[in-house]
């Protein structure tokens, strides 16, 4: 297996020198491209072996993901392998920008991600919030796509996002999370308020 340690530290946290800076870099956004460029294109690994190490073996080991088969819900990422691009931390979706690979010319740009058969991220896919006064706020869309009229509310919690998303009292409300990092500790079956969330929308910074 090949694993990455995605550590989205801010520029401030990484500007204190080697001894005092937070450990870790942004690994997720560069992993496939760097491995494909430096191992597959140089003949060290086949593409099939790289996919096995990054996806198939971890899925089998931890019991996650789905098989790529007709009728099965698609959990996949789509990469474009032929066009080179230069790694630019300013283009990262993560708030963390620290990477030793800045400026590298690589192949294997991610174009789309699907979870359970739905597109949750796609390159150049933008959504926007339009307020009653006409003000517009664009952002990157993820999850289920639809147009929705909602009341916008905010929540200052640093934990408990699973309960907030599944809380029936938030039905048809768009919840803006003020804590910047959401989703960093996963979910648990026992923490759902309802198994069929009716939240109107969720706005997060990362």
C-alpha cells in the first residue's frame, strides 16, 4: 500500500523554521500525479500496480470503497494522464499550501471525484449562494447538486458536524460552519440524529 499524510497547515504554522513549524505537508493533492509521473512514466511501476497500491489494497485492507462494476455505486477519482501541468500551491483546494513539489511539472491531473455514484467534485465546477438583496457568493460545489431556497444560519461548533447535518431542526436551513476545518474526524453510526438528513445546504471553508 501507499499512504499519504494530508496535513493542511496554514502558512503561518509553517513559517516558524524547521524546529518550530507544524509537521506535515499537503499530500493528497499531489500524491497521484507525483507517483504517476516519477514511477509509472519512468517504467518503475505499471499504472495497474499504482492503482492497486493507492486504491485497491487499502480498500481491501480497511473494508472501504466499492468495486468498479456495472450496477455498483461508483466511488472513484478520474485523472487525465496526457497533459502536463505545473504544481501550484495556490490552486490547492486545501487551506494548507505547504508542499516540496511546488513548481514540479507532472502528469495526472484529477478532473472529477465521485462518491456513491454522485459527482462530489469536478474541475471548474462552481456553485453560488444568492442572497435576497442580490449579493452573490461563489464557491466550489460538493455533494448533491440542486437549487434550493433556504434560510441561512451559522453554527460555531468545532465538533459535532455529523449531528448538525443530521439534526431535523435544521430542515431546509443552510448551515454555515464558522470553524474552518470540517470533516477531519469522520462519522459514527451512533451519532446520527436521523438517517435521512433534511438539511438545505452546508457551507464550509474546508
